[in-house]
């Protein structure tokens, strides 16, 4: 729960980078999308689509099945005209062609059963002496659907049954089946059938491989999107930590000073309260800037990201907390990339905040060294450590290391041999090489 200024608890509001989806779906000022009731036809009638909403299974593929039915019926008529030695198409043949095509409506729900069903109807059709033709296409479509759906054995079994059944019809059962007086088919004709069977299997396997590749790519894109969301949450958490830790530390020190001097030195206590007001205003501004990233993608930031150009402000804020800071700049200042500029500011901010919180020294030294390929930062204090806790989370050093690592840089922090504490950061000014971290902070960019 979050507590309001008046002390009343308020409900926690959870923001999400992708939380604008529902708003975009319903439009500005529109009602939220319905969660129940009849389905909305976004892509045509329910019975016309091959897929249903999630959880209801695939719909019947009416468009492709109807198109295939027309092709098989018309094409078989033309095929019969070119095969006068076969039995002419009659109503029974038309019914068989209709059955062989109609069963394909279920090819996405029961692909294995449909593969064997189309094979059986096709064998009956050929066994009745009707002409060869588009009827074989129904077996091809059924086997393709079975292989793509993962039922490879069923598809191979169906084309094997078709080939074996045709072999029996053409070289043994033809004596008892129409057309009368028909002889055995030449063995060369079986090579054509075998080639057709191999083609069905090859095309089906190709479709299966392409579908698996598509599924793999979609899964990889989903994982990449999830990683980006995690990185964005981590970045925002790091920014909020750095902003609040520094400002609240200053407020904590000034509040203690104001309480101590409230009776003995009211004017100094007033100065402490003024510093608290300025620090809290600054913190609110920076928190608002970080939270602006929750707006719709593509909008420009309302304020530039902080960088080394704001180092004097940082020194002034530390001075208001009773810390004297000497800044030494070495080398010719060069243009620092935005990510490195923000990281440098946050590292210096966190290092000075740690001096205010944990060091008994009221003096710190900051070194900023500009080099051609890197930016070196160093913060020293004379100590000793006080062991006091000004309300920090204890994640300051970890946050500094994460910022440096995101740019391919390094952080060294530890006690100095002569006492005190030193933080040294080296930030490269070039893009990290392949394999190195690439998630640089992007506040305000």
C-alpha cells in the first residue's frame, strides 16, 4: 500500500510499458473491450475463418475446401474426357469426389484420420474404374496437413496404403473390377505413382520444416520481447534508486540538522528546511522524468537526461548536506555519448551519496579524466566509515557496477590504504563489442 500525505492508505497502481494496448484497442474515451457476449467478426464470419479465438480450437477451413471441391469436380470431368478407356463419371463418382473433398474440412482437427479417410475414398474411386485425375490431390492435401501438424507416421502410412492399394488394383484385382476387359497396367506406370508419392512426402516435409522454423522464430521474438521488458524494468528501478537515494539522503541529513538547531539557531534550521524543499522538488522532477518513459512509444522526452554538465548542481546539493567537494578535470572535454554521460552522472551521484551516508569525512574529491577512448571517474573521501544508515537500500555499488557493465566499463570500489574510501569508474566512449553488455541506461532518450 502507498500512504497519502494525509496518512490514508491508497491502492498501489501498477504501470506497465505495454499497458497502453487496451487503451489503443478501445480508442480514446471508448469503453473497455467486452469480455463476454457474442464474438466480434473482425476478419469475416465465424464459419468462414480457419482459426478461432484462443482456447476454442481450429475452425473449419471452408474457403480452401470449397475451392478444392470445385477444382476436383470440374477437373475430374476434363480428366474423364481424356481417358475414354475408364468408366465415365456418374452420380456415384460425383458422391465419392464430394466425400474425398468434404472430409478435408476436418484436416486441422483430426489430420491422421482425414489422411486415411481420403486414401480410402480415393482407392474406392479408382477401384470403381473412374478416371485418374484431381482426386489424388485430396490425398496430397490431407497428408500435407498431417505432416505439418506433426503426424508424420500417419501421413507416410496413408501414402503407403495408397501406393500399395493402387498396386493391387492395377496388377491383381483389375480382373474383377470395372471397366470390363481391362488389362494390367504397365509397371512403368507405377514409377509415375511412386514419384507422385515421393513428391507428396517431400512437399509435406518442407511445409513442416518451414512451420517449425516459423514457430521457433516467433518463440525467439517473444523471448527477446520479454528480455527487453525485463531490461526496461531493471533500468527504471536503477534510475529511481539513484534519484531517490541521493535526494532522500540529503533530506535526511538536513532534517536531522534542522531538528537539532530548531531551538538554538532558528535561522539555520530555516536554511535546512529550504534545502529539504529544494531537494524534494528536484527529486520529484527527476522521478517524473523517469516515469515519462511509460508514455506511448515514439513521443519525445520532456526534459533532457542529466549528464556531466550538471556536475556543479550535484556538488551544490552535496554542499547543502554539509559535504565539501573538490572537482578536478583532466584532459580536453570531448563529446560524451548520451548513455555514458548519464551513467557518469549517476555514478558520481551515487558515490557522493555514499560519502554523505557512510563517511565521517565532510570532504570529498572528484576526478574527471577525459581520454580519447574512455572516461575515468574517481571519488575519494578521507573516512572513517560511520556505520550510519541514512535509509539507503544497500544496492548503490551494485547499481554502479551494472551501469558500467552495460557500457562495457568497469567499477572498482574499496578502502584506500591510507584510510577513507575510493570509487573508480572507467567508461568506454565507443560501442561495446559483440558479446558484451549492450543495455545502456536510456533515460530521456
